[in-house]
């Protein structure tokens, strides 16, 4: 059930589209509204146990999850609600103009999408992709509770890098509890292992890979070698993702099934110190960023590119090109699925980042590319050659120095790879919060 702040949209979706609507659009809009019509408010009592012993058990688990996920915030001292964002106007979209183009999935081919959006790295909102998905009808709080109520979804990461997990039935009781719902930045399901676990992998059957993003090149590196790439994301008003750039220059798509999200995106090259200064809360909390940082980007004296604004509704899919800073604020209860991926149009950039950041994975990936995509393997080899050429020849004395440096660098690289592997191992471990 949406929080008391509700959903405040400044203007209807039809007003947010740049081009004029056509009869065909109107017909689609009718179908779209029918497929993703606003769900009736859930019965809150279904999520909240009345028995005192069950209530105490749930509260204990929620408190443990809070302390593990945000150790810098004291639960007992009220730090989770110290900013009183629940009483602010942060969820209002009055005055916000959605300025990102919308296209229907049937109006563009895969080749056209790569040429118009992937290659030049231009964000876009796509409609119609989720219409045939079973998730469009079945991903409701009640149905998901019935199927996955006992499953432990990831709601955060502790200080040691372990996942913090909470049973879905406890998470839903938490978000509908009248006291917890006042949290400034509530716990948020952001689970990248749902497709690998026996008790949640059935969620994968409820959606399919959109044709525009079907070229998933990193699958060639192997399912267990590739970085995490798919997440189910579920959270209440004021939860969300802090400002960040997706890893390894990968692009992403985010398909929203329930609720509404507000996005802000900055183009590649925007200085980190400008959009994410070192101030408490800005990096981890979308609600803090939108409250304190977004107004600065609208000031006349703002010296950098202003953010693109998106007001995403049910049934809409946001495409985020690699290299773009982005942050997402949930305006009410939202349920979505998101994937990161690599395609031919973005391969060169992704390869450079992967070769540097994940050398072991890059080697495995390149070997697979030689067999299945020799054209991309040749591109990778060319990139390697250019990298070596850029280092240039050196004199005898500097050669010795370079050799020593290279040895040190090799050791560092090995250490980095080992660290990388350890990080992967830690990601696979989880600390149960219930």
C-alpha cells in the first residue's frame, strides 16, 4: 500500500511524451492502462502478524537487518528517522518536467535502437516491453507474499561485504508498519541472486529478455564468472538507489511493474565531486540526494550539465547507457526487475573497463569471444595493441625502472585479481537476518 504521501505527478503521462500522440498511440495507451491498471490497495492486516510473540520475533529480525545494513545509524536513538523526510515534500513531483524521450518497443528495430540510443549513449524510456509478461499481472504484494513469503531477500550489505537478508513476510510487515514507514530511507529489496536460489528462481519465469537487450555478450564469460547482472528491486516510498555509475561501463534496463519512480541522470564526464560531494548520506540515500543535492543542480549558477528527469510509471522500461550517473527514488511501493548487459554497440568501452578491472574474467571472456564472436575478439586484440603502443619504448635505464615497476604492477594486478575473486566469493555468501 502506498504511503500516506501518495503519488504526486505534475502531469499525465501523455503530456510527458515529446511527440504528438496518434490514434495508434491512443489505442496502445488504452491497452497499456488495462495491462498495468493501478492495483487496489493491499489488505495491510495480511502483512502484519497480530500475535505478540510473532510481532516480537519480526521486530527482532527487522532491527537486526537495520543494524547490519546501516551500522552508522542507531536504531535505538532514532537515527533512521532523524531527518523527518516522511513529513517533507520530497515525494512531490510538482514542477518536475520529464524530459526523456519515449518510444514503443514495436516502433523500433534492434538495429535502429543500437544506432539511435546504444551507440551514442542516449537514455530513453520504452513502453510496451512488459505487456506480455506474466509479471505484469502476478507481481503484486499479495501474490508474491503467497509464493515467496518465507524466502530471504537481500535488503542491504553489512560492513564486511556480506548480504543482509530478510524474509519477504517480515519485509512486507516492516514497510506497512505505521512506525517503520516513517524511516527516512527505508530498507529496500535489491536482490541479485534471486535467479540462482531454489526458493526464488521461479521469478525468472515471469518475465523474458526484451528483444532490444537480448545480445548479452557477458554470458560468454560463464554464469559463475560474470559479475552480478540481474536484480529484483522492491521497496516503499523514499527508498531507492543513491547516485552511481554502473560497473564496467555496462548499460542497464529497468522495467517497472508496480508503482512509480523518479530518476535523475547526468551524462558521462560529469565530475564526481560536482554531483556527489563528500557529505554524509548523499552517496547511500537517494532521498538525501534529491532533498539536498538536486536543488543545487537547478540553480542558475550550476556550472555543469543539468540532470535529465524521468518520472517512470508502471509498464515503462528505462534504458540507462553505460557511463551515465543516475539515482532513483521510489515515490510509492514499487516492484521492478533490472539487468545490466553488454552489447556490440558498447563493446569497446566495456572491454577496456573489464580488461583493467577484471583481468581474469577478461581472459576467459576473450577466449569465448574468439570462438563465437571473432570480430569482437579482433577488436579486443586491437585495443590491447594500442594500449601497448601507447606505453612506448623506453631507454635502458628507464627500462630497468620500468621493469621493476612492471613487476610491482604485476604484483598489484595479481593482488587486484585476487581481491576481485575474494569480493566475488563474498558476494556469494550471505548473512541471514531471519
